[in-house]
C-alpha cells in the first residue's frame, strides 16, 4: 500500500507567487480605468462644448456694388419667323407666242436654266429659257397679263419702258405708257444684248409693226432683287404649272405681345431678336402693334397683340422660317447713367422713407436715405439724400446668409438689409 507524501514548497516560492498575482491585478485595474476614461470622455461634454454644437450657425453678409449705369426696362415677347411673300408667273410660258421665234407651235420645253432655285435676280435678268426664248424679269407693281406690242398703252407698258430705260435702253420720244417706235427699238436692243432676236408680230392688223414682248417671256415683280424659289421644270422637261416662282425680300418677324405690357410698348422701340440655343443676335424696331387681342397660333397659348418687326438687316441662315424667336423690347430707359442698386438692397424705414445699407467696415453698415428715380431689369435708380453719401463702387447689403455649421445643418436666410447692425462672421 502506497503512502501520500505531502509536497512542501521551498522557502521563498510562496512569496514570489503572491507578488506576481498582485502585479497582474494592478495591470488589470489600469486597463479598466483607461477604457472607462475613454468611454466617459466620449459621452460627457462640457457646457461650453454643448452650447457651441447646438448654437445657430453664424451669419455672413451678402452685398453688391453700387453701379453708375443707364436703367433699362426690357419687355419680353414671343415671335415667329415668317416666309417672305412669293409671286409666280401667271402661266407656264405658253400664254404668248403670237409672234415668238417658236411661231406659237413650239412645245414649252425648258432648254436652259440661267438662275437655279436659291439664286437672286435683278431687273433684266434672264431666269430660264423655254423653247429657245428667254424669260426675264422687270420691276413693276402690275403683273404682266398680255403681249406688249406696238400700239398698246397702259400701266404695264409704262413699267416696261421704265425698266428698259433703267438698263440704258432709251425709248426715244415715246410717251410714258404708250408703246411706240422708240419703245420697239429699245425692246429690240435689249433682246440683242441678251443674245436673242426680239419677237415681232407676224400676222393680224399689227403685222407690220416692230418688236414686241410676249406674255410668255416677261414677269413683273414689285420688289427686286428677288430669290428664285421654284422653276416649272428642268432642262429637257415640259413646263408644268407656273414657270417661275420668286420670293421677295427676306424672312420677316411677327411678334406676339402679352396684353399686360401693351402700355409699355409702342412703334419705334428697339428690339433684340434671339433664338434659344443659338448665339445669333439680330436687331430691329417695332413697326406696329395691333391692340386687338388674338389667340390664333398663339405661341404661349394665351391672348396676344400682333406686332410687326422691322429688321435692320437680313436674318442669318441659322434663323429660318417657322422658328420661334425671343423678342427683348427696350421699353424704356433713363435719360442717362445714374447711381443704381439691386432691388434687394432697397428697404423702407419706419419713417416711410427708402434706405440702403452701405457697408462701412468689416462688422458695420450705415443706413443711407435715398430717393427712387426709376426701376428696370432688376435695378433701382436712386439719388442719395445727402450728396456724396453714396457713390459708384460702394457696397450695399442685399441680404444675409447662414454659414453652414460643422455638422452640415446650415440653412439659407435672405434678408433685405433692414438692420443697421449685422452680425458678421469673419
């Protein structure tokens, strides 16, 4: 049978074990204290810190400079680019032929084109050749409606004579509006200058007369130069419909004015014409305003007064018929430059007078009484109550803006500069 023998520590070993346990306990307490301190520091805030984090964000001042400028009042209106008026020959070119080179039996086939669509024509220009004979244009308000031959008289004859003389072909002693020997000689010379032989009357009671101008070979146009829009056919084709269609002038602008602004707009006012998305700018004037409200083809969908715009120059290619345009009408302006401030800078005091707040230092402003002279386009023309109290370049308060606080909870507040003492955050 075995016997248990008790283990006895050597002298000094017990004391070392107790010392080590004490050191471990002290270290554990230090760690716990450090962690606790960190937790406490993140959850407990001083009154000053709490006040700083919960206070309203600071204010910064919004200001603008005093200007010395002309005050303008601009009215906006809509407009549309319209096609210029067009005029067409009365027939396909076969209405004459009494004495033409074709003898009246030639087919109306296009044999040459001198002015293709898009080209411009001037008085005396040949546009197209049909059955070997020219078709030319002269200026005149009365359209060509018959063969013009010796012995005839009328306004159309006077237009022919004026056109011939304008090109240097004298009608001699012929009376205006009477087709005589001088007119016949001028017609013959004109045709020869074009490289053609003038037609003559070959039968009937006027067969012994001289050169004539068949209806099939001339077109009178109220305004020249004009642009060729359409021809009755290409070379080798039989003419179909009108032989020639011309466009007189350039595209025009028809304006649509909101009736609310009718009292501000009148003929003669300057207009700036623009198209949204295009850098092109064209200038013109108001030619007329019809103060009879309409809704037909309204661009805005409401009532409008029709306006006619007179352009200073032709519209650029980027502005084509059918496009809507923006009309900026200079409705009024001051007689000359004056001191001006933004509308937001003006406020009324308790005494009923108008004031602006002039910035006089980093943290101070001064009220300056002013008299309003005129307004326009967001500016107010003012006259200070005391000479020199306000001058060009001075800064005037237009509002206040909250600074965004560190936590991102800032908001915007706009004011009108009514306070003579404004908190400023550097």
